[in-house]
């Protein structure tokens, strides 16, 4: 009789529960969507009870397909860099402030003043930023002191689900490395940063490995989810670190890219990679003792989506009539444009930019438009612009380690044209696995299997993941992109002052 591992991937727009058999097969998946409350320009909150309803609902739906006694363990991948304040009874005290929230700008400057930005980067592997958890907790202390006083522990998204299932207040190293409070070198909460933040140290949860069994499902949680009481709960990790396992980036030197709404390139290494300009950052991996250097751009796949919604209305309509994806038609048209899109450059900064620019004022642009420019040139330039920007991230890493090839996941990896463009611009072969959008849940499921001893180690990912395609760089294309890339970089730097002026309008 088959046995199963249940993984929940708690994202920004919903939770996806995925059931895997222990022999590496995806058996079933269920999705529960939820909303985000955006307000005050740059504030973003979610109701933690909504996450719990999503987990309970999708678990019950999964259990319609299998016997709950055959579920060996449950684990989680979760959105990172949030802040959930809970009391001693495990009740959340206010809505969760999620990763997208940027309100804690004053608190960020306080940390920079107290610690220094370079020293902070060397301790945590990250810049100080309103995006991170400790700055959000500082904001709560400064603006909602009654909530801060009642807070027993600050948790991350997945940690709150683990609390609801087991009654335990814990987090793992990967999620902790996204709080801006973890010393990445010692894997302990940084006393210097906690002191500078003026936060009570005991409000931070206990740190444990991603593969640790936190406890068993309580009687109350079993009633609400349908799981068998006592089912082991393995904590899992932050979504980016779980995705690394799901992309088979588990050994020092491995690299992967993700083309989702936001897009990133990440490595697996033994020690943090500190960029001299702090363009990239570092997370703790869910694989023990490894680090995941990463650079994340805001609108990679989102640029592709914007292109579809604003400039490809004919393709959207025609695709609906034909019963195919509009991106198939978009790619077909983009293929008609030559390498370099007839000299058209797209800057993919539709929501400002994180890595590599760290410029909230950055804007998108098409540079090089002329009377003979065609729609196919515009379409191709978007794919190339995203790849150029990702290449800037990749170049930060190439200074420190050799990169032989890259696995690419995410919805954007479906298109062969975009994978060829990436191969040509990055200068490395691009591999496409059989699963493109299951990496985070797959990583969490494997953490569960390792945690309960079903799998010896994370190398079992090779039973789950198979490479379906490998695209090599084309030398003549590389030559064109090598000439264009410095122009792409100059386009951005030339517009920095213009971006700042536009921000005042």
C-alpha cells in the first residue's frame, strides 16, 4: 500500500496542498485562494485565520482521495519575511504584516544608524529593509505598543500553521534568515541586531532545522483538518529555500532560476556570498549547513503578464478561440523578431526594483523604438530585458563561483524561446525539469520525508525530478547579446535621475 507526504505551499495569493507518494509521484493537489489587504500606499496585510482555513480546506479535499492513515507526515513551504504576533494562547493579535509591506522605513533607518549597513549585511546576509520581519515588529512596538506588550512570539506564515497543528512556537533557519534578525554565520538570533532593534529577545521563536518533527497533530487540529491525530508535523522552510530543493539545487555549486511573477536566480554554496555592492543576499538553505545566495527582481514573469494584458489583446482573443495559451501565440510572434529585437531594449522595472538595483523609484521603459519597430520586436525585447536583468544578478555570483548550467522553473520556463534567450545571455546550458511549478511543495515534502526517516537525505529529489530538455547557448546569438548587455546596463544608469524626478510627480 502506498504511503504519502502532504506539503502545503502558503503563497501570497493562496495555499496549494500537494500530495506526493514516497516513490516520487505527484498524486493530487488542491488550491484555496485568499486575498491581501493593500492600503496606505505601501501597506499589505493578511488574516492568519484565512491561512488556517485554506490549510484545513485543502487538507480535507486531499483526504477525499486517500486514507488519512496513509499520510506519513505534513510539512510546509511558506511566504517569507512576514510578521505574525501571537499571544501565549496562540491567538494572533492583529493581521499579519506580509513581505510586500513597506511601512517600516523609519525603523529600517534606525537599524542602519545603530549597526551600519555593511556590518548588518555581513551579519544577516541581507540589507536592512522594511520588507523584513524585525523591522515590522519594531514598527508594531513603535506604533501599537499594546499589541507588542501582549505578543508572546513573533512567527512567520508557515510557523503559525505549525502552531495551529501542534501548539508549538518554532521557526526554521531558512525562514529565520528572512527576518533580518538571524546571524547567518552562527545560525542564532543576533544579539547585536536584537539589541539595536530594541526588541525583547524572548519574543523570537526557537530555531530548529527544516527537517525537525515539531510534534503531532493535536486532537482539535485533527478535527478541523481531517488528519489523523498524532500525524507528524515537520516544519519545512521558507518558499525560496524549499524551491531550491524542488529545483535539485542541493549541492554546493548548483544553480537554479525561477521565472514567476517575481523572478530570481539562486545558488547553493557552503558559505555566504557577499557582493561588494550588496546587490544580492543570502538565505539559510533547508539542506543542513548550506547557504542559498539569491537575487530577486520584482517583475520578471510579471513583465510577461503585463505584455499579454496590455499589448497582446489580439493574441489573448485568438488563443481563447483556439483553446490554447495566449503565451504560445506571443512566443510565436516574438520568434519572428531577430536576436536583439532590432535594437529595442526593455527595462523591466514595473514595480521599482529589488536585486540588483535596490531602487524603489525605478520604472519600466522601451528604449530604441523607431518607425520600423514591429510588435514582434516589442514582444521579444520583453523576454530579453528580463534575461538581461537576471544576468546582472548572475554576474554578481560568477565573481565568486563557476556556474556550469542552470535549471529553470516557474511558468515562464515553459517557453522554449525564453529558455534559449536565457542560455544565450547567461552563457550556460538551461535545463527544464518535468515539474515547473511544484518546486516549493516538492522541497517541503522532501523535508518531511527526510525528517521522519523515509528518505536518507535530500538527494532523493532525483527520484522526483527528471530533466526533459537542455538548451545550449548559440555562439552567434551570444556575440550579439554580449554587445547589447553593456547598453542595457547604461540605459538603467542613465535614467536613475529621471526616475527620482518622476517619483516626485
